[in-house]
């Protein structure tokens, strides 16, 4: 295994030239959630040529590849494929100029501003290395290219389409994400590493009227404004300072003209929590406050709640994480770091939660190491363009190499035959 990783670390290795081309191609051709037709085909064709048993269109656009290599553990490696509905502003020569229609039929820019193109490239690289070095490991490798992470429905759609004996059940599920951090580093954590995320749309119903006759209306703008302010008190006044929670109202829409009091207003909000009890309390409090503000305004209809997305906690299995950590320390030395919980959310854990299988998720730094070190020294890390910024752009090298080595190191912790006594 060490000889294999040393060969991978050689800058002259043709593999990395090929993977860089794949990455730039994927970056230039991003696709929205649940529309990842081209990306899925690129990944499926690539692993099929390597000898994987390939199943396409799992959960609409998902791809599952299975490579059987004797007796041993079944290891599942997962990468998400979708891009974001936003225009890129990186100035890169391979920047995306793609535009597409979202689920509402609105034309939007499309960009890989979360790094899923890097994730797909890593997984394709891992599939190639393991397929070409079958003498180095035993077991079954399952690679999963997942759609729709950004809308929180992709993992669930694949699980719902999985079947009972269509694919082997994994013994461990492994995944990783490129993040702001020094390129060349990996960060892991047992237990909770990513928050739960809940997004809601709330419709508040009033009674429209002329702007000159407010006494004949039930003003949903006032209702929405009061609700917005009161919702902020959940975290500041109802959640213990020892717990962590975030409530963000990202959209408040009402009316079309200055002298018309509209019939209704819409609030869209997002909640992040690290504890299931806190999560349940937050969601109940949101309903309580919205209903109370509508009552206070004399609304004739109760508010309408719609769940836009739900992401469970990503809570790494302790024993499996220790196994991964040992592999990382052996591979990366001091560049294997302990991570703090992040307020981002993922649907990666849906696989493990649905099948009662342990999983481990970790981060790979994608920021130029010198840039990150200077920002850290200046206490300006928060100014580095992060995931979902139109300027987010991981440095290709050594991010590409590190992510590939991390995925292989973790996989080898289960796939490598145990040494004989």
C-alpha cells in the first residue's frame, strides 16, 4: 500500500493529468440537482470501462458501480454530482458559463460552487486506482455517484430505488467534502461533524386592500415583519447558550406595488442544529410563533407550512472514525487534523441511517496553503470565498491528490487483507 501511495504522489503520474482534465470538463459542464444526466454518463462510462458492474438511473440520475474482488468487506464510496443555481465569478479559464432552467422553469446560471465536481473526480480516480491494483486488496468496492444533494432529496431517491438484493449491503460508507482549509490537509471528527438542516416556506394570509385604507385590511406585510423579528428570539432567548443553533430567514416576499396592501406574504427560512432535541424544539417554536403572530394580527386563516428540504445530522461512527483517523495519520502525518463541527448540512448520512450501517464523513482542504496560512495569521479566514460563494475555487493541486489519497487510505482500512500471523 505504501508503494502504491508513493507512486500516486509522483507529480509525473499520468493519472493526475487525466483527472485534472476530467475535473475541468465537469467544472465547465455543471448540472442542476436531479438533472445530472451528462455528469452521470461521464462517471458511468468511465467506471464501466474499468470493469465495474454499472447500474444507471438509480434514483433518477444516480450511478452505482460494483467491483467484486474476492472475500472481504464491502466498502461504499460516495460522491455527489449536482451544481448550484448561481453564476460563477472566479475568472478561471475553465469557468462555467452554463445557464439552465430550474425546477420552477426560471433560467439561472449554473456553477460548481460547492465542489461536487472535485468529489466526482476523486471517486473516478479512486475507482481507477483500485481497479488497476486488484492485487493490493480484497473485498467488494461499491462506488456511488449521487444526484440532488443540494436539494436534500438525492440520497433518499437512491435509497428508495435501491431494492433489497439489487446491490450488496456495505459494511462501511465513506464520503468527503472539499472545504475552505489548507490544501494538503484532511480533517476528521468522531460524532457530529455536520449539522441537521431544515428549510421551510411559510405562507401568511391577510386581507388585501388599498394602501389608503389600511383599516379595511389585515396587513400580511406587518404580520411577516413581526414574525421575522420574533423568530430571531428562538435562538437568542429560548435555546441554551451551551447549545448551538442557527435560524436564517433568507426570503421575505409580499406585494407588487406601494399602494396595494397584498393578500399574503411568504417567508422562507433555514434552521441548523446539532442536537435532535434542539431541532424538534426549534421547529415547534417556529410553528408556535407564526401561528401566534397571525392570531395577533386577526388573520382569518392559519399559516401554511411547507418543508422545502430536510438534512439529518451527519454523526460519524466513533469506532469507524478511529479506523479512518489511524489511516490518515499514517498517510498524512501532521496534515491529518481534528475538525470542529461545521454548520453545513449533507444528505450523505441518509444511506447509513436507512441501512443501519456505520459511516464516516470528513473534509479535504481546498485553499492554497500559503493563502490560508496568511489569512489565519491575519484572522481573516472568514474572508476566503467559501462553498456556495460565486468565487469559490479550490486549487486543483494538491487538492486533487490529497482527496484521492484520503479516499484510498480510508477504503484500504477495510479492503486490505489483514496481515497473517
